[in-house]
C-alpha cells in the first residue's frame, strides 16, 4: 500500500466519504470515520504489485475467482472501512456496496504491499476492520525491502494463523483459491536480497 496522510476532514459518515471520493481526482481511504489521502507508491511497490497480479491472474484463469486491481475499493459501512488494497480476489459472483459497483464487499483474499509508514496500521486497525467482512479468509502482506510474505489464514474457529515465507526460494500456498505465490516471481527485477540489502535486479 502507498504512503498516506490524514486529510483535513477529521470525521465523515460513510456515505459522505463515498460522495467525496467518487468525484475526487485523488484516492483516499476511509477507516472508522476518518478519511486518509493516499500518496504515490515507490518503484519497488509498483513492481511487486504488477508481479503479484501476473502470478495470481495466470492461476485464476480457469477458476471462478476474479482478481481486482487497486482501482477497486473494498469494504462496507458496517465494518467501518473503505480501502484500496493492492490486489483483492473474489470467488463466485462479486457483491458491491451499491449500484455504483465501485466497492467490493465480498473479497476472499486481500493483498497489501507494505510501506514503512503504513505497516503497523495495515497489520493493526486495518486488518481488524477487514476481519469483519464475512467472506474474508486470507490477508497477505508483502514486504518491499526484503523477500518476505506474511500470510494470515482464517481458521474454522475464526482465529487467524500466520504463515511466514522468507527468502527468494520460499513460497506460500493460498488454499482458499488454490494458488501459489513464489517469492522469486514476486520479487523478480526488484532490487532486494534475503537480508533486505540492495543488489542488481534479478533477471
């Protein structure tokens, strides 16, 4: 996710946020009544997002699941969040907040590429809000500065189990959509090493 800063509007109702957002030239997110303006992403963030999109998209071709880019908002007023994940996946028929069809309310998988300024927020308050979406089963957080993926998987008892994949030889399996994310593909041509130190881009 890109770096963001709190906007001048300290509080808004969900429908007020949506009315503003739908005519704005700048993306903003809504969490628990507050609007946050999003800033641009780094080259690493953009490259990782494209790599993940390609990797998942090719595996979903013959499935009933559909991936959506960061242009699709996810959330609902009942959970107090409207956000732009870097990637989201819905299985079966997509459901939307209203007739505008610009807010997905039944994502199964949500993927965020972490930034230093937003990591704690993505792992904390944002994750807590996402968990209130009944369809949501997998939360995947991807580091920018090292090859590491944290996969939170919802269990039958509604607890969340964390799987950590670290290093370019590692991978994670997303059972709910029967897809793999191979870290060497996610970080292809992204200048990181297993220690998070810069090196020449991968071939």
